[in-house]
């Protein structure tokens, strides 16, 4: 039987992803072979896998915490929202199709076999699988056909630990209420709970722990204080952008990022946020792009045509044009690169409707969305600075046009991206290029003269993962959690 432990939240954004990543690193450091798993994920922040597919960004970070490359079996079902009521459905790394919210409810039970296939395949040669739930098991209106929480736990025989977020308030009611709402067969999988994101003196919550245990009989596995380093790790859910900002106190370089309605892979900006002399401002709907920015970054998008319309609705096209007239620089990444061109056409209705839309016209390029999706890791050189870059490509569409004759990057035996004739507008398909330290320093210096900060971004991520593991070793009962994982339930 597979030894596993599943973390289900009393709500969304309670810290399950980060908690799982920290425990992946902690148990890996103890010498165990650990793998992360999430049966169903909803996110437009995705990662390319070693076996040529895509999974949620959180599972990629968790795989990194285990010291391994991500594979599709770590997240067999990925939902990538394209509209408020519909999403692209990715199964075992490949696009299955699009589904509305109601259609997906009927599709879910048919996906359980693929989910269990991935889970069992992942378990080969593994000591422990740490499973992340989605949303909350208390959403009993969605219990029928569930593959993300208790539906999966029962099918796989996985023990479950509830995670509650005390920072948002009501944590006692959320844990006890979840326990009350579950039926007896689901409740049998519960082994205990964790209180997450605590601030202050933990002794003040002794009465709360006693109240939860008396009303549920569940074991408390500890209270995890607020982890200050969380913002230094790649986030998966766009809800994280609500509190996302740089920490630079006296910035030499100002970067602004318009937050698209379907923003994707926004962790591309994390290395810039980490620079001590760079301030990154995420501009929300209803706000104007600041006039003092040195650089505007147009991020990735899950729905390029819809986000082009969104940019115009917000008046950001006017702000960007004014920025360019003032001599400012603009970088477009993937979907943002497509938006910089003259036309985005969708002859197959890849994003929902057949047609074409005019781009911002800042690069003389055209993009045609196609049925084939590029999913690959890539490495090469930034042509302007001569510095090495590496990252991944994840896009549909072919881009051509005169400005492609001035490519931004040389990747293997080909080129990628485009640069305007005046050298101030850049675009490419490579996600993650700002994580390449030498390139990032050289690119920022080209905007405004500065001394390199010395930031080694990838090393910083590793350090923070170790600090997170130390944090959880200190405050949680990891031996108790491991014992609970061994208590496999009947599937």
C-alpha cells in the first residue's frame, strides 16, 4: 500500500501548497524518497515537465523541494481558466479540451481513472507521497464526483490532515464546521489538523486547540507561525498578487506590470521583485500605469485576445503609448509578446471564438494561434547582452513579421522573439529568463546604470525552501504526521 498523507484546507489559500513544499523538503532531508501529488488543480501558473507536459506551478515547486524534476503524474488534472465560467482541461500533461463549469462537473468522474493511474505510477519506488487537496472538503455541494478532496482520499485510501488559516479569522469554526459537514466515511479519513499562519504568542491559542480537539477528537499536529519568506517562493494562484509587491526602499529602477484578467506565469517577475534596488508595481484594474516607470512588463496570458480587449478597456494601451513616447522600455513575455504585435488571429477558435484582433502595434509582428502547443525547456543567449538565459516555452501560436529579423534570443539552433528598430521594445516566448542572474543584471543596467546586486535567484529559492523546512520541523509534529501517513485507510 502507498504511504501517503493528504492536506485538505478549510478553504482556499490557507497555505496548503507552501506547507506541502516545506514538508517535501523536510522529509527529503530525513532521507525519505518523497513525491508531491495534486489530483486536480486550477491555475494559469503552470510549469513544463521533464516528460513534455504541464502541471501546476505549486507541484513543480514541491518537486524541487524533493530534489527531483516535475513530471505530469504529480498533477494529472490541470484546469486553466479562460473565462469566468470555463477552463481549458489538461489531463496528464496534454490538452483534453475546454469545458464550462457545469460541463466539468459531469466530466470529473470520468477523470478519476486517469488520476489514480498517475498516483499509482508516481508511487513506484517512493517512501512517501504528500498530497495537496483543492479548495475545501466542506464544499459538500460539489462532493458528488469529487476527485480533488475526499473523493480522491477514499479512492486512494489516503489519510487526511485539515489545514486551517488562523490569520483570516474563524479558524476554530472552520475546522469544527468542516468535521461536522463531512459524512462518517469521509470523516474516517481525518487524522488531525494543523493551524497555519499564526501571529503572536501561540500560548494564547491553547484554549482554541482544546476546543477543536474536544469537539472533533482530532489530533493537533502543531501551530505553524507566519512564515515571512513565503513571498520569496513562486506563487501559483493569482490571488497572491493581491499582496504582491517589492521590498526595495530606495529604488533605482521602477517596473510596472498590468495585471491581465487572465494573467499567467506571473512568477516570471519574482526575480525582479527580489532585486533590492528594483520596485515592481502590479497595476490592478481601475488603476493607471505609473508615469515614472523605467520598464513596463506585459506578462503571460491564458487568453491573449481577451486580455488585449481588457488592456484597452482599462485604458492601459494609452498609458503604454505615453510611456514609449517618454522613452520607456517595454518587455512582452509569451502572451504579452503576442499583444505587442499588430494582429492576433485565432482561425480555429483556440481561445473560444474564431476571429482576429488588433494588437498594440509596438512590434511589427503577427501571431496566429494554432492547435499545437509548445511545451519545452530551453536555454541559449540574449543577443543584445551576450548573457546566457534559460527557461521554458509554453504557448500556442506562431509569430512572424519584419521585427522577427531582430530576434531577442538565440535558443539552440533557432531564434526567439523580436526587438523594435529603436531597441526599446522587446518580446519573446521564453518564460523564466529573468531568473538568469547575469542576463537580469545586464538587462537592468541597460535601463539605468547600476552595480549588480549580487542576487543569485535560484540559490535564494533553495535557501528559502530550507528555511521553510526548518520552520516546520520546529513548530509541527513531523514524527506524528509520518505516523499518520502510515495509517492507510481502506480505499
